[in-house]
């Protein structure tokens, strides 16, 4: 296990409402990559293969980063179930606080100066294959320098301010899980951000009128008559469920026309595998019992709170330009 670090820059304008990045995913302009302080070229011309195939670093020199330990409310989730292609109601669905969370992140970064912000993306890993998720995103913490000259962990800050749910995967260490759990608990106690509304443990159906529309960013009013042309004008607060639950609800609604969450999860060909967080921390991954997400939900709600589960990280594989697996730094 060692420290992998990507040094680069982060453009604040990529986040809502000047851009379409949400509150837990960012594009980082890559300048230098090191492992245990030594320069590595392992990711140059590399491709990650999982549920998608994509270059680790795109043609513009950017890497997509998934904020480890958190999941912000969805800003634009489009279901990809097979039935969705034939459904006219498919769209980029939003959750309450999806805009607010992303905007809060962008606004904070704008306070650090003009233009792109210097950053470090850090992950504790052993092998190159441990770095990226199945969608080709670097899993790590983004660190910037605050106005007081001290490091600010953006992942942790989003949890502390109540703009993201604690969300854990088996790629995380015990220390990392404890860190985000504690930060989210403080935000929940103070009812900050997402925690200010009830309904977090209930399933929240997608609103077909609350979507990201091509060409403009807007939201239809509840009576369907008024179109908000300014993102700041549209209401964003309200009951919000965990994004992972919302995404599956949206897929069920688009594909089948209903929101029977338990029935949908049972029918999924690849179920979400997970562990109960307390059991995993106490017993370890080799002893703790693995279960299906379907076993922990009902059609009307869930049997757990945010942070109560650790999800199995879906695998991906790195290949170099010669189509060889990347095994070393």
C-alpha cells in the first residue's frame, strides 16, 4: 500500500451552474503523477476497461475523478436500462439539492482565486488496477490549498457541509470510512444541506419535470406551466433519498413505468452486493457476510441509513497502448 498522487488543476467553472459537473465528480487537468513520491508514467496512453472503455487521460489531458467516500444528490442521471431507449420519458433526472451541492462546491473553489485552482488527487493503493472504478474514474480525495494556506480536502468538506451522503465501497480503508462517517454525522446533527429535510430514508420518485434539458438549464414548475430560465430561480430543496437508490428508481420508472424498488432490484441481472458497515469494520471482509441490496429495501423505503452499507467495488482493468495489462508503476 502506498500513496498515489496526481498533481494538476481544477476549473471551478465546470460545476453547476456555469458547467454541468455535479458535487462528487470532477475533471482534473493532469500535470504530474507520482507513487510514493516517485514519478510514474503508468497512466500515459492507458485505457481502463470495465463497464465502459475509455482513456485514463483524455485528449485534453484531463482525468475524471470520483470523490471517494461521498455521493452527492444527482444533478443529471439518465437511465441506461435497455427499455429506456424506447421510452419518451427518459431524461437527465435531478434530485433535490443536486444543483445546490454542485454550486456550493464551485462557489467555494471560486473563493480561492481566479482561474483554475491547483489541486492534488490522493489515493492509498497498492497496484495501478486499484485506482479506477468500472466507469473509468480515478477514486480519490481532492486536496486544494485554502485561503489560510492549509490543505482542504474537498471530499471531506462536502460531507461536513451536508452536501453529500457518506457512501462507502470495499476499496476504502477503515480509517477512511470512519473519517467520512464522523463528518456526515456532524452535518446530520446540525441539519445542514441535505439533512435539513426529512425523507432521506424513504424512496423518492423521479420528477419527470425536473431534468437537465439540452440547450438550457431549467426546471418546469409543479403545474407544468412555467419554465424557469435561470437555475437560481428554480426551487431545489426538498426530501431526498440516497443517490444510489434514486438511480435505481429512475431506471425502474423509465423501463417499467413503476417505482417498486424491491421488485426492480430482485429482477436486476447483476445485483448490488454490499456489507453492513459495522459488521465489516468489526469482522473484516473475509468474515463479514455479504448481502444483496434488494434484501435491505422495500417498495416504499429502505431498512438502512446513509453510511450503513459498504458496497462491493466493481472491477476494472488497465491496459497500455500495446494492449498489455498494466501491472506495475
